[in-house]
C-alpha cells in the first residue's frame, strides 16, 4: 500500500505549485479518513481515533516529502533531491520494535530499563510498565538495586511505576481506550508462552506505528539453562543487550550466571540477594 501511494505521488510531482499544495492538503485529509475507515475497529473511542490518525502519518509523510522535493528543500548528499530516499527514512522511523535487556542477577538490567523509561518519559511518551504477578518484591513498581558503600548491603536505587499482570486479558484491559508509545516488561522470564504470542500480535498490529516494546529478564536459570520465554523473545527482537555482572566470589567482571544459594529447588523461586548471587563461569556451581 505504501509503495502504491508513493508511485501515485511521484506521478503528480510535476503539478504547478498551487495545484500541488492543494493536493498535499487533500491527500493528507484523505489519508486520515482512509486509514480510520479501513481500521474501523479503532474508531470506538477518542483514543482509538488518535491511534488511527497516528497510523496514517506514514501517508502524510510521503506527501510532505513530495512537497519538499517539488520545491527543492531537501537535497541528498549528491546535491539532488531524491524523494524516494527521504520517504524511505521517514517510513522506517515509524515501526514497532522489540528491545531485550538480559543477563544474570545483579548485572544492572532494571537500572538500564529504568534509564530508558526515564528518557522516554522526558520525551513525553505514553508509557505502560508491566511485571509478573508472581514478583511481589517491589509492590506497585519496578526497582533497581545497588550496593551501599557503607553497609555492603543491596538497597533500592531507582523506581518506576508498574502494574502486576498474570494474563493476556489483564494486559488488554490496560490497553483499552489508551494509546501507549512504550510497553516495558520487567522479569519477562516469568511469563508463559502466551506472552510470546501476544508480543508477536502486538508488533504486527502496530507495525506502522512507533511503538517500543522493551523486555527485561534473565537469559539463564540457576542451572545454566535458557530461562522460560527469553530465548524466543531474544530471537524475534530488533536489539539485544546482554549485560555482565561482577562475580560475588572472585570479583571478576564477567559474571554471566546466577548462583542459587538457598531456597526451594524449583525453577521459579522469587528472591533477592538472600537467595542469589552473580557468579562467573569459574565460580558458578549447580544447585544441589
């Protein structure tokens, strides 16, 4: 559809100035109604209307680029004004993406996630942060931890509001009547296979919109095996940041495993520094 509209605009880019400006205005208005009618399931609420309008921006960008080319405003690096190149850059900017932040316990995953969320908040983005209902350590927020230099104990360093969810229905309920620019997931390894399917559907549905999904979680369990859905999310991601921690045993900066110290031998055993440590390959041992 994008290419069809692109070709149509290229064919008329030689119109006289006044006619061309009129076409630019008419085409932009047409785009809004075209997209909202074709996606009539978006038109039930005012928020959904804004969502349809955001999706049609790709068409308005095309018209804008043709306008720029017509008046020679945006030349390329060869001194020419190539509308196709400009449209390509703008079109790819509007795309849903999946970012993964992973690594062992105490490597700074939540710190990095909160840093990205604070940046998005400063940019005026609408943000939704979710976490598994099974993670009851931090209440109604996600939190990063760090060692206090005096007590040598782990304390909270930063926080960000979050909603605990246990199913796809609960997430969809949060989306009802709202449009989010960023969806962040903490402790993603605790979600079931249903979340992978949900993420795939959401990325496909919002493919023409600037939606960021940022998932944060452990890549390996205490037995050094891939943890839950993390391998699937990493495989389908646009980018993966794999962090390393400082080994609690030898102070190596290449700790990639989570050492289980105590507690149940079951896979999902929520805990903090009282149950887990970061260990390097040399110091890590399998739970007994």
